[in-house]
């Protein structure tokens, strides 16, 4: 034991003031006793002052101190002495003493913690306390070592030797449209009376201050998503549970939460927000095709299509997607038409359509293709003058014909046919073009004008000239005398003549017209 000796230790007379004490060792019995003032202590020859005089310990109100190795007292708070006259001690034990009259330390006692103020626990806060010894609370509740509980404020915490204070917990304020996510550190009963297992998480949405329990910890503060008429939440389930609307969600299930369901939504611990879905709006002139649509029961119809016409506003359900985005309906004029093809069997206005069927609709009309129909192309009628024409080929029979002098629209079984001519004939035809029209065409197109091979080949036979035309299908030739406009049929070709010229003579192409006798 550490000893404190005054300057009067070598003297036999000690004056002990009030509220002071000292320890005296009897060297014969080897017993240390306590002497309390006020008194005048006369030391014997066989005695020695080993501690003091020292001021007594004073614990003011709302303070405490911790005494180690306290003396043993009886029911009347009297110190119990052993047979040798020395005070009995509770070794390795502690005693917490509150406000009282000044008291001395008996031989063997030590002040482990000096006089300190008691902890005042404010409102909306608590002390998390852990038991290090088995004890029984003042209310009669028994606790074992390792148990934890809260001392909630407002109040003054009175320490006990059987417990230690782990930490100070402050309440978390839950604002409107907010919630806190909690996790259980071990099996417990939460403040709503629900049994929780270790590691389980849950949400508390009640507005106000929430003080977590002894086995609860705050994981995060969650803000609510505010719903609007133009936005919805895409949710995914992390495990099977019952959501806030009372619907059982399977693990991995996805769904939407709209403003019609709730104005604000706080995600549950077993659901995650995949994203925000914007509303899809169609005008009365628009339509769209949805792939893998979801039925009324929320089940996806994989591989199917759904046609949606405007005016309409809707949200795409999880798994749904637009085939080609938002499309405008087809508005056909009087000289326009659509070539359609069936992709699967269906009934079209009491007419059975088979996959691969092609047909045509003509304007004026508005048309929205069903999901079983594919729009191949849009056709426009071509107005043709008496001196204009086009070559048309029937894709079923292969027959080619020339159409002139009318307004004509290709049907579903027709296509434009390109008529080819020998290079020499092409060169001669290019010389016969109208220079002004050819120059204007080059200025518009930004390059050399080329013959449109789908248009009927025409040639102006000048005066006092003739052109020979051979029909390869009929195997007949005919001669046209000028002035005349020649228009070739699909199976006709110009007969090109080669005249000798130059010195020495050599063969060279001259022109298409043949000289007429007497010219």
C-alpha cells in the first residue's frame, strides 16, 4: 500500500483536525487501524503512522465515487472486524458511494474512481448498459452477465458495480416522407412487439423521434419517392414477402407503383428501386406495338404483341418494350396506297389471311396495321402523259408491259422494270436529248443526268429519216418514218447501223435514223 507520511511522523503527537483521518500500524500485531479526527493522537513506541493525516472523502449531491476493496458491514452499517481486530475487506470488489457525510478510507480500501458527477440522460437519448455480473434490478427483473438494456431519459443514471455503460444512444428524428432502416444485432423484441432474429432488417415509418432498442442499430435514413402522374417506380423483390399494399411478392418479381396506388412510397427492406419509368403518351394520330405484354393478372405474355392506339397514356410494365417506338398512323391520299404482308394467320374484315399473303389498300384512308401485318412499302400513283410511260413487271407471271398516257399505281404484284439498251444505242440516245432539259436536270441533280431505265424509251425521228425497230418476242421488224415519236415496247430494240467512213475507210456508228431515198 502506498503510504503518505507527514512531517510529524517522527513525533509521537499527531493532531488530527475534523474530517481528517490516518492509518496506524501496530508493529507487534501487524494490524493497521483507522483513527478519525478531531483528536490528538499519541503514537506508542510499537506503532507507526503509515497514512495520513488525510482529508475524508466528500461526495456532494449528484456525484458518486468508486471504492475498491470495500470493508464488510453488517445490517446496521457497522464495519465487521476479524479476530485480529482488522477490518474485513471484500477483495477485488467495488462499492459505489453516492452523496453522504464525509467518510474515511479504511486500511486496504482504495479510491478507484474519484468523485465524479452523475450522468444526466436527456430526453430522446439513452444509455446502453451491459451487465458484467448477474444482478436483480430494483423492479425485480433478473439479468445475467452479457445482457444489454437501455436506460432512457430524461433521468439521472445511478451507476452499479454489476454493469458498465457501453455508449450513449440518441434518438433519430423521422421527418414526413422519411423512414429509418433498422437491423437486429441479436434476437430481440422490437418496440412494436415483433420478434426479430439476428441480422433481420425492417423499416419504421412513424413520424417523430425513434430511439433504437438495446439490440437495434440504425442502418440508414430512407427518403420517400414522391409519385407524379408522369412517373412510376419500377420495383424488384429481393425475397418473398408481403408489400405495403398487402400483395405477396415472389422472389425476383418486378412491378410498378403508380400515383393511383400511393402518393409517396418508401421502399421496403426486401424490395429495391430498379428505376423511374416515364409515361408513354400517344396522340390520336399515333400508335405503338408492345412486345411481351403483361396481362391483367400481371403475368408477362412472352412472344406476343399488343397494339395500342392513341389517344392514350400508359406506363410500360416491367419486361415490356416497344417494337419500333411510337409510330404515326398511315394517312393515304387519293393517289396513295400501302402494300401489306401477313406475318401470321388472322381474319381481316371477314377475309382469312394466310402468312405471306400480300395485298394493297388504296386511299383516301387512315390505316393502323394490326400486329399480324407488316407494311412492305408505300406506293404513289404516277401521272403519265401521252408521250410518257413506264415498264411494269408482274412478279407472279414475269410478264413485262408498258403503260403510257394514264395515271397508274403499282399493285402488290407489280414492280418497275429496268430496260437495258446496248451501249452504242445509249450513246446515240444521249445525243438526241433536249439540251435545255438535260442542262436543267444536271443542275438539280448536281451531276451528269442518266436515263431512268424504268421509263419507256422514246426517240424523236426527224424529218426525212427512218428508224428500224425489231421485236425480239414477235421476231418482226418495223420501220418508222419521221417526223414521228417512237416509244419502245418491252421486247423491242433499235436496229443500230454501222456506216463506213474516213480515209482509209473504217466502220463507225453513225446514227439511228436511216436515210430515205430522195433525201
